[in-house]
């Protein structure tokens, strides 16, 4: 069986842990495969990438293409359909026909990572951001029975703008999720513009950013005695779910 190729598309990719994670996984599982980062500046470059690497069997998808990549899929699973976002692609071939199926493992990763922090008293949440990661978070909150309001710099795309987040307003929300790349390496001095001074001990701040381990968003929450959690566990869970999707390639698949 010839070597299989996997990889990650997004832009930029200097923050990603996926290449080392999956190369270690391949070695440990004795799988003849390689994993590459493919930083593409626009999603329009995707078809050429697929043509250039006919040995590609799967891809991860990260910011900013989790939503726009859907247009290039031949099939999409229910979780990705629900989130309207794809972060995993499984590529199969039968003769000259190639099929790209999109999946979303971010929702599972988010739900399983968040669950230990919450109880039945958490009934609503603020979700900062409107991209593909935000859509997976919204799907996860729906699964958990938690209502959410989405916040964006562009209020047309969301329920609220950041100007709506007054100190009095934000005290009604005990769960706030940062689903934007703000604070992610190398831009570690940025954070969502919310009234941190109005947060308190009963608040939970969950940040999908994992590099650095404690973003400015989380630091400011910690200063207010909030419970905080970064996106690293979520990332590991979704990567394991990705592995489960791809392993069907290793046992005789094309």
C-alpha cells in the first residue's frame, strides 16, 4: 500500500499543533502516512491543491475556511450540516472518481470540554464571533440545551454588537465563549472588547484559542475570579474524532 498524505488548510498556520500531533500518531500507530501544513491565502486555491496532491486522503480545515470549504464538498455529514461548518475532510477514490466528504468534530470537542464546567443553572451564553468555529459552538450549545446570543463587530451578522455589551447587560450571562482568533499567537496582546470589570466569580470564560495557554481574554477573566478554560482539550478531543474518521482509510480503503 502506498504512503498516504494528510494535511491542514487555513491561513496563517504558524499557530497549529496538528502537524506534530498527527505525525506522532502515525508513528505510534505504525501507519505509513505523512501530514503537511498547506497555508492557502484564499479558498479559491483549494481545487489546485487537491489536483497537485493526488495522494491526499484527508484534510483538517481551520480559520478562516471552515464555512467556505462547504462549497467544495461532494457530501457532508449531519454534524457539519448542523454547524454549517467543516473542519475535517475525508477523501476517497474509486477509479478516477474522487469524493470529498466534510465532517465537523469541533462540536463534539467543544461539548465534551465544556461539560465539566457547567451545571443546570447555566441556561444561556454569549458567543463572541460568527465564523466556522462559532457555528460549531452554537451547535454544541444547542445540543446542551443552552440558549446563546452571538456577538460580532458586524452586527448585521449577529444578534449583538460589542457596543451592546454594557456592564449591566453582561452580568446576565455566566458563560462567555471566545470563538474569534483574537489573542492567538502571535497577536497575544489582543482580546475581545467586553466589560471585564463587570465579570465575577460565578462567570465561566471559555476560549477556543489554545496558543498561548492563557490568552488575554482568559487572563482578564482570571483577574475577576472567573472560571477559565482554553481550547487545548477541545483540540485534542476533535483530533481524536478526526482520527476515527480517517482510520477507515488505513484498512484497505483507497
